[in-house]
C-alpha cells in the first residue's frame, strides 16, 4: 500500500503541472487582465497604463510569465488581491475556514441521511415506504441546487425562522465563545443541507439498489439455508459489502463539494471560497481566481487518491491485486 501511495503521489506531479498550464492559459484567455482591476479611474492615460503593464511584467513573454507565476505559487506567494487590497494567501485562508466547515457538515448530512434512507428502502423493496423514498430522491436529484436552496430559504428561514437566510455568523456574537461556534453551525446548517442534497439523493438510490442486489447473492442464500437470522445477514453480510463503494465516494466528495459550494455560497451569501470565486471573476481579480481554481484541482486529485486508498483498505481483494 505504501508503494502504491508513493507511486500515485509521484504521478500527481505531472498532472499538477498540466493543470497549472491549463489554469494559466484560461486566465490569460479571459478578457482583460489583473491590471484592469488596478487602474485608477481618474488616471486612464495610455502612458500610465503602459508603465503599469511594464512594472507588473504583463509585457513579458507568456512562458516567462507562467514560470514566474508557477514559481511564486510553489513558494506560497499567490499574489495580491487588487480588490481586497491584501495578499491572496491571507484572503484565501480566511474563506477556506468557512468552506471547510460547510463541506464537512454537508458530507455528514449526506452520508447520515443516505445511509438511513438507503438501508430502509433496500430492506423493504417495493413497499410504500420504498416508493416514498424513491420518489423524494428522484425529485431532489432532478431539481437544480439553486431551486432547492430557494425553497429551503423560504420554508426554514422565512416562514419557520429556524435558521438565518444568509451569512456565516450573526452580528454581536463574541469570537471564541461556545455561543460563537454554535452560531456558526446554525448559520451553516441550511447551506450545508442544500449542498449535500444532490449527493444524498444519489447515494440513497445507490445503496438501496446495492442492498437489493446483494440480498440475492449465493452467499446470502447459503446463510439463510444455515438458519442465520435475517438481522445478522443484513448487518454482517449484505450491508457490510454494500457500504464498500459508499466509503470510496468519500474521497471523491472532498473535491466535488468544494466545486459545488460555488452556487450554494453565492445563493446564501455565505463568505466562503465559492462566493469569493464568483465575485473575483466579476471584478477580474485574476490572482484570486487562479488560486482557487488550482486549489479545487488539487483537492480533486487528493480526493481521488483518498478514494483509491479507502477502497484498498476496506476491500482486501484490491490490495491483493
């Protein structure tokens, strides 16, 4: 397993280099550049703009600009945010904390609900409760996340008033206190539920179908023939084997949730990386856009690696091969 892990880590190096080339090329293909956000509206003289472009190195050859940007990124220097007037690294880690909280809560909600509903539907196929779970899952899976978000805001925030409709924390709560952390969780609950709803619907159907298929396997019929109780068969054999693919999805979700947070954070005005990414594109804050894009790509690669390692850990047959 250690050799496999090291081999995968080494294989990620050329992938990261290729991703960085793609990210840099896409950023350069966008209209304007970072200088667009720096220009003083009171001073748009061509001489001033040409001087600024020369100072910032935007007149250098493209390969030279890429090497300079990539080298700075490896040293932890992601540039300067011209909109927020601060280093991108400081701004990035401020927003990363909020997105990490949101993604963690979304994963917990996804797997808790999917495990419960998928197990119930799989053990009682073709019953009213199974049909009800499938109907709700198909509806949630078919609806766009922003529609689900609007409906949840209207019901739980406006009508019932259980949770706030926007923001990551309420005003007037002292930092570092228990009330502060509880307030953060309360503000993150609704966007986390919306963010994890699509995965919940898909995993519910996946677990249900896998449980039904596993219950028809030869080893299950053999266990029943030996007089093994149904509860033991489901918990020890069927459910255990059906959860193996579910465990591997955890790694994939790590990278996927950071990408899915873009719509959710924008809808809930949640100050995370997704909301920062959208606002940075609008304001042409290219240093921030490139940093977040690279981070999402790296998280996707790491998530795939974790998924492969988890699969090999929970299924000995993979390790044997």
